[in-house]
């Protein structure tokens, strides 16, 4: 999380809103453990990682929707989900990621 703070501060100083995505649970094997975090600015810049790249694009899209709607949400990507294959999650586990707007 600390490595994200500089980017979040820069985006906030520029007047951008920011969403934070965090791995809150993992079932089976996965690329990142609970606590892994990624920040997304409203212009689509990204800092950090929640999956080592395999679902990052889908998480960015969800984060931008959260920023547009203002409500946090829990998203799940699992091995048996068609969407998981579409975004590249083939590690065999299930990732639960909570995405919320950072309101100061």
C-alpha cells in the first residue's frame, strides 16, 4: 500500500478521483495474497497490482465504473468463470476483490 501513496497523492493533487482495489479473499491458488492493492485514477492510470496482470484490465474497468457510480463493490474472478478465462485468470483459484472510491 505504501508504494501507492505517492501516485494517489499525485492524482489527488491534480484534482482526480481515485478508486482503490484490494484482494480481500483468495480461494485456492492465486497470483496475489489478500491485502494486495491497486489504485486507479479517473483518467485510467494504474499503480500497484491485484493479480500480477491476469485480471488487471477487468479490475480497472470495474474501478472506473465505481468512480462513475460512487458505490464500492465486491468482484470475484474464479477459474470456472467464463470471464476469468477471458481476462486471463488461469491459476486455478478464485480472487475476491473489493473496489471502492477513495473519498477524503
